[in-house]
C-alpha cells in the first residue's frame, strides 16, 4: 500500500495561501500607464528640490528608485547616499479632504487606477532624510525586574548606552537597573514621599530625582550614593526636571531646573546644591520645564500659559497665551540632542572636555539649523484637547493650532530628526503631525484606553506608546501602522522610554515591575 502523505498543517496551508496571494499581487503595470511628473520638496524647509518636475515612468515609480533619483539630483556620492522617506498628498473621496500618505510600492494599483491621482498633474512629493543607522523594532520582553514596592511613575535610560536605566516610584525610592542582565544595581533611598521625576545628566555623571516631599536630590549612578544635601526650597511637590544643555554649561558647573506645584521653577547649582535663580511668575502649578540650547528655559503651567525665561539672569522673556486650559506637557525639537549631548549612535566618546563640548555643540547646531538659522521649535499639549506649535524666536504668535484630539492631550514629543511630532491623549489615540507647519498626518489607533506616554526610536522610524490598557505598541512611521504589539504588563503602563542607542525600550507602571524590551 502506498504511503499516504499527512494532510498539510494549518501553517503550511496559510503559507501556501500567502504565496498564492503574493503571486496574484505582483500584477504587471500596463505598458501604456505613462509617466508621472514628480516635484520633490524638502520636508525640513518646505523648499522645492531640483530645477522643476521630473518625469518618472509609472512602472519605475517605487520608493527605492525615487531615493536613487533624489540622491542623483542632489549630486550625492554613491557611497554617501542618504535614505529618504517619501510622502504625498492624496484626496479622500468620502470627505474631499487631502491626507498625507507614504509613497506606495505599487503606485499604479493603489493610487492611479482607483483615480485618486492623475498622471496629468504634477505630484508634490515631500522627501524627509532618514537616519543613516537603523533601529530594529523591539519585539520581546527581555526582562521583567521586580523590586519597587509601589507603582513606577518615571523611567529614563542613561544617555550613554542602553545598559543602565533609572526609575522613580511611589515607594519613595529611585532605582538604577542593569538592563543587559535584568538586575538591580542601586536603590536610591532618601526621599520621604513618591518620586515623581527622574533625569539623567547629559554627560552621564549624575542622576536627579524630584519628589512629592518637595526636595530634589542628586545621586552618583556609579555608587548609588547621594551627592551632597537634598535641595530644599520648593513648598510643594516637584513635578518636572531639566538639566542645562552640555554645550552651554559653564566649565564644570552644571545647573538644573526643577518645576513645582508651588508655581515656581528653581535653578540649582548641581555641585553646591544651592539655588541660583527662582523663576516666579506663574499663577498655578508648573507642570513641565524644558531647558533649550539657545539660552532659554521653557515652562508650561496650569495657569494656561507657557513662559520663556533667560537662563543667565532668570528674567522673563515671553509669555505665550493661547491655551484655554492647563498646559500638561512641552517638547522641544532639540530635546534628543540636548539629552544625549556628545553621545552619538557610534558609541565613541571624545577624550577631552573641550572635544566633548564641541561635539555636543556640533550635534545641537546640526539638529537645530534650518536654512542657515538656528531654530528651536516648541510644542505644547493641553487639557483643552489642542496643541500649539511655537517658534519662540520669531515672536509670541503660534505657528499652528493642532486640532484633532477628542479628549485631553497628555504627552507630546518631537522625533529626534525634528520632522515629526507625536501626541498621546486620553481619547486612546496617538496622532502624528508635521513638525514644520503643524499639519495633521495620521492617527495611530489600536489602544483601547488612554495613552500616557510615547517615545520615538533614535532613528525616528519607529514610535512606542504606553497605555492604561497594559500594553506597549510599536508603530512604523513610514506606514503609520502597528509594527509590534507588546503585552506583558499586568496593569497600566505609566512611563516608557526608548534608549538613545536604539537597543532597548524600558517601561514601568502600576504593576511595580520594570520591563526591558529588546529586538
């Protein structure tokens, strides 16, 4: 009797079905499909690239070919080709509004044959340069580290590498974790109430923690010991911390700013633990403080205003009034380079103090220079469901009002390349916006409860969001689709951070365990 082959397993059946579907999908573009007239625009400046529209045969119009074409147009050497992300405006048939979509691999099938775009008209293609290195999406939980006795309220990776992370918790301690081995290194004990904010200094030498006991404390990450005295001065709890950017620090005298519910911001000398400046002027709790690279301190408050201060003498420069409710969070377009100072994706650290400062300054200027001038953009998120994009160097009028969230906006962040803004809100959505003009790009739907925080990967190609629904989700910024779903936490996820070298994501929340995710 002949051997009867077993029936194919479910996996074999789905694989065969996928293969058949793929073979159907690779349809030939008709010979008479014609050519597209494409005009490239630089997404950072909004200016056209090249002498005018370029003719590209429809059959050859793929993102890979456009990348080669654009590099050739700009006269780049083949060894130094820059990867680009392409987007184009497409009219929506139902609402007759235009939406920005990623340039598809088969433009004939997706856009031309349904009649969404015509080969007769010039198509404006926006080109955004991508990072030369690529971060892989985290896909598994490498370690779940217990230790904290209460919910984790804040997490941050060291600017130097993904090996160390600090977390602040409701059990009055902060802890430093070794993320490679998944073990605790130090417990930072001293606060007498919840630790609400943690911040690693840009040169990797100190950690600051702010607490509900109204104090700020500094710690040595190598020994876990407290540096000097607790910094007392605030009369209510400390909500947010910001270090002075490395390239603007006076030699060996780092400063840091702390915002508090007592409506003031205090600037401290990190070496002496003394108050240098008190920025008072807000009428309500200060929810967020950011220290910019151009000599400005930005504060957002529950009195609905955002104030800009001079970091030399603490004088008020501008007050930005537009929001109709509390300002919850601020983000700067240069946040990433300020946080990482002289640490870049190569992992090489300059030898001398001078070269460290010059590398930090070069990285800042490279990130902030648009058309020859240094531009530091600011975006604010509020309980009035809106966000505003500001260019404070140009005046007190907002660049754009960003509408779309149906509930309070909790967190905003710029992508490290400064081209995108992501905002997370209590309406369960994360929205992606163009950072140049504040135009809406897309909504990331997937969470089934409020989204508390989001963080971009260092190459700006991915975004991770943490939510009340206990999951983290990783989104692809080219397609704006879900890349990886990361369940694992047993309760709400309050804090999430992507390490500056792109290797790991750290998260913490109500289940008291720090989780480290990696590829």
